[in-house]
C-alpha cells in the first residue's frame, strides 16, 4: 500500500451560494512532507478551496481526508486536534490580525486557546527569531508595524502549534521581494525541521515553481469542469 | 540628483517645514473643549452642590413665589417660592441618575443579545432579530408608559421602562458589528488555532464591539434623560414632589401662560445643554475609536 | 484636443521634465513629540514619454511620496522641498488649486485597487461620463456620451460592458476602467500607486503594457506623458520602466537606467542588489534583518546594519553621487558608458 496522503480533497464543491459555487469538483492531494503549489488566476476560487482544506469552510459536497481520516465537521465543530493539524496564513496581514493584540499575544494566542500557556515564552521567542521579528516589534500592535512585519507575525502564529500541514493562501502577494524570500525561507526551515507538508496557493508561477516540489494548475485540479473565471466574476475569494 | 548636502535632515527649525490641515483641527478641538467643560460643570454641580449647599431645595417660601431672576435667586423662584437654581441642580441629579442607570442596563442587555445573535447566527439570530423588530415597531414612549403604569412611581420603574425600550438599537448595532467581524480572516485564524466558540466571542468579538457599545451607551444617557423628562411631564414618571427636570417643566406650565418664563426656561436649558455637551464629546470619541483613522500614517 | 494644462509657455522641448522633484521631505508629527521621517530629501525628474519606477519595500515611504504629490497628506504631516509640475509647486498649492487644476487634469491617478476606487452603485458609463463632463470642455449629452465611449475605447474597455457595475467586472476590466478614468483629463503626468498589487502575472503584464502604451501615446501638445509608477513588484517595474529609483528608509538610494539596473551591470547599491537577488527567478535569498523604523533612523547610512559591505565610513550619511547614495557601491563596469547612455535629463545636473 502506498504512503497515505497527508491531505486529500476528493471532488470538492464549495462556495457561498449553492447555485454558483466558487469551487466545482476539485481534487488534490498533498503527501507528508511534500510542498504543493496550487496555481490559479485571482478570483478563481482557490482561496475557498484553501479554506476548505484548513477546515474553515464546509464544502457543499465532496470529501476531505486528513491522514486518511474523513473530515465530517468544520470550523468550531471540528475536533480541536484535527483543526490544529493545519496551520494557515492568509493574503492580507492587516485583516488576519486582531487589531487589539500585541504581536507577542498574536503569536501566542493559539497556545493560550489550547491551554498551553506555559509554552508561551519559549515558543514566542523561538518563532520570533525564526521569522525575523525583533523583540521591540513584539510589543507593538498591528497598526504600529508594516505589512511585511505583520505577515511575519501571522506566519509565526500559524507555526506556533507545530502544524503538520501549512496552508499559505497568497501569503506573499502584498509583499516585496526581500520579505517574500524571508518568509519562504522561514517556512522551508520549519518544514526541514519538522517534515511538515505545504499547500501554497498563489498566482505567481515563478515563485511557486521555485518554492514547491510540485505545482498544479487550477484547471487541472477542477478537472474539466470550468471553475475558472467566467466574465462576470463572482467576488468569492474574500 | 544633486550632490549637495541634504538640507532636510537636521530637521528642527533649519528647513521650512510646511504643515497641513491645522485649521480644521482647531475648530474640532474647541468643540471638544467646550463640551468637556460643560460636562465637567454638570457633574461637579450634581455631585457637590447638594452636600455643600446648606439651603433646603424643598424650603417653601410663599412670600417669595414666582420671583424673576435676582441676585438672591439667580434663576428666580417657582410657584411655591422655592429657589429654582437649587431645584434645577437637584432635578438634574435625579434625571442624570435615571439616565445613567437606564443607559447602562440597556447597553448590557443590548450587547448581550446582539453579540449572541451575531455570533450564533442561523435560527437563533433570526428569532432574536424578529423579536427586536417587533418591539421596535411599538412607539417607545407608549411602551414606556405601559411599563411605568405597572409600578408605583419612582426612580426604578422609570429607569427600567427606559432601559427596556432602548436596548433594541444597541442590539442592532452590536449584531451588525459582530456579523461584519465574523467573516474576517483573523477570526478564521483563531478558529484554525484551536480557539473555542466561547473564546472567539469573548476574546476577539466582544472587545471589538465594546467601543461601539460604549459609545451607544454614552449617547443614550441624554436620550434616557429626555425620556424621563417626558414621562414625568406626563405625570407618569417620578412622584410630583421630587425635583426632576421633567417635573419642573411640568409644574411650570401654568405660570408660563401668565408670562413667567423662568420656571420653564432654566429647567429646559438643563435638559438641552448637557445633552449637547455629551453628544459633542461622544462625537469626538467616535472619531478617535475609528481604527482607520488611527492607522492614517500610511506605513 | 484642448489641453488644459501648461507644460510651461517657455520653450517646450523633449528635455523639459513633466515633474521635477527637489529636496522633497515629508515627516509626521506623532503624539508624544515623536517625528517620523517618511520621505527625506528626494530628488528626481520624470520626462515626457518616460516611465520612472519608484521601488522599495512596504513602509519605505513611497506611498507617502505619492500622497504628498497629490496633496493628500494627513493633518499631522509636514513637508519641505518642491515638486514642480508645469508652473505649479504641488507642495505649496492650496486645496482649491489641487482640486480644480491638479487632480485629474495635471495628474491622472491609477489607483491601487480599482474595485475600491470605482463607485460601486454606478455603472462604468455613468462614472466615465461624469468624469468627462467634469474634466474636459465637452458639453451636451450626446457629446459627453461619445467622449466617454472614446475614453473606454482608448483603454480597450469593451463597449458591451459599459453599463455594468464595478462588481460585475473582472479584475482586469476594473483596472482598465480605472485607467480610463485616469486618462480622461489628458494629464501630462500619470501616477500609478501599486497598480498591480494582487493581480495575476498575466494581468500584471497586460496592465503595465497598457500603461506603457499610454506613456508612449502622443498627448495634446505632441509630447508624451510621464509616468511615475510606485511599486514593490520588481518584475512589473522591469517590464515598463525607463528608469528606476530605489527607495530605502525614506531616501532614494539609487536612481538609474532600468535596462542597466535589471540587466548588466546590475544595480550598484548593495540594497538594490539584495532586493533583486531576493527574486524567485534569481538567488531567492532575503536581505538579512529588517528596515529601520522611520521614526528612529540611524545617523549614517540607514542600510549599514544589514549591509555586507558596511565599514566605519557608513556611520556618516553617504552623499548622492551619480544617482547613488553609498560609500562603497558595487563596481560598475564602465562608469563612462553609464553617463553616455543614461537618457535621464536631470543627470545633466546644475
């Protein structure tokens, strides 16, 4: 028997309106330790698929398997252990960070939410160093740092529970070249150390080809059925 | 590019720095300062005058009834010869107390209901909001009169009746805010980080709506004062002997027809001026809590 | 076409820049007396028919520079220096002048997110017609309608989509609609602030190619438009720019010819080199560390703490020589060649 995939999406259809789903019949696998790049034009529904894979959005139909086990519940209803297997980083750091939390608390929040308070000082210091945040930045709130610095904190937050699968949804689309390279390097360091899998969603072939072991195009994922942008595009992704 | 030493760096004084938009800011500052001063005077008067003044606001002096403003009685006297300045301060004290209690209770109910409806969504949300819609369709004052009529006149029934009719708008505001926040990626990130429904509500949603709810509460204080005055004016609110602003205006009605303006004017001013001052402060606060303004530095 | 602006009555030649920025500085006064030096001593020109790309990472001050040119600085900002466009200094112009003669007429703004820039409740046609009526001398219903259609045609916006609302358009079409609005006033300077953020590569290419076309197109007075494009997307900059200005910590540290910058001999400032080397089709290695706080800049070269070539000299502020602010630039093969091929008019410095 071949190695069991870490993540497997089978014929997933999902969206915000049942009559016009953003994702139709999408299938995709990520093997343990593998880095998969999902390429697609903006507005095609790939962010919705990323949310399904992160257990944040319940699909209308289809199956999601994590470690071979089918996922039956989503969001709060999903078992906590299953939810925290997947770490997720979104495109816009401003919207992904609670504006009231200092960066330290932002990074530590998942530890506190899962009752691992005692790990906070060590893990935060370790991850801040890994993503290149200096101690003086950790004491600031989101509106006092730049987009790049905030995205570093969001990546640290995604890694703080040591997920076995990391989903990066257009993580670097808003960032400059150097910050992009730094964030990708931080993700790769983490994957080398832990053997975690990666699903990187984006539209930049050059970046994803360089970053990932394997890239798949949206049209191939949704195999034949057109999920790609019909002209009056549904603003589904965000 | 020139090779000249950069002129701009040294900063202090040496370069002609030009400023922007100072004028608009100053008028706003004046408004805030005036409002703050008025609120401060109101609060001080209400807190300090009753314990410090040796005079009895209920002291009846029939020999001095309905005297126009003078040095002895700056606001004049009422139809029983009582000093109107003192009566107004006592009246404001009662009205402010009713307003504060009612606003506080209404905000707590409204925030709890609105946050629960918004956070739970689905059927719970729909049911709660239909109840809110139904209650909102009944005129406030009518509902208030109904509630007051069930009890003996006093401060508590009036506060309850105002609170019970005014949590609806807060519930709406809070629910709308929660609904817009619920779809933010940072809530997704919290869920993905293992946060429970309760933790998301208490740690991420509630703190985000509190400034809005608090603002609604502050704006509700003058509104509740108006309601108290209206109920008292109709003779349904506080007992007639109690110096509330509504009672003062009510009892001055007859003398107004006889050309005595002061027993109506001064209590009326005591209703209007604190209302405007509180609204002015709340408006400035609303601008400050808008996070978009705070991050105007464009970095 | 009645050109509303004046590049200047005095001898318009190819060499007269559209925009001429000298010593532009912007700082913010923060609560508690803190000063944030968002832009410091920027010098550059934009010539007609030329595209200057201003590149740098987020938070380096490039958006503040754009806001300063448009007169959109917030109330706690202060500015110094000058930015001359035609006969006007944009930094000292009052709000009335800016509103009536600058925005739309002298500077066409291509926005960062067209979806947010367009009014959601009105059709593209009505927005175009309104802009035509406001910015040009065209009068009369039929004439305005025709002019709006012509404006849409200019950016290849399909006529069949004119009656749609912004949310019914794809990202590319929304971008074209926004560009059409920016071009209506036939402004001599186009200012594009991160016009490609969040777009797909294909769409980025299409967008910048279109912008390039508008730069090359003749304007009313027979010269080209100038384009100042602010971006962090180096690939987009490479595709469109004639010259590149690299901004770091509020200062322009390198200003050079785009072909030489992206090709051979490459950038000469260590920061620019690091930025290029971070691209995924190059070394894909980040510059170590992070940019300094604009509110707490070091006295000397702001890049020194991250610079592999830093020496003791870097404690002093590097002077700007040949469009380069560095004590120990990377070697350029043939400095003579640099001077002879750089088309930039302001290199013939005063």
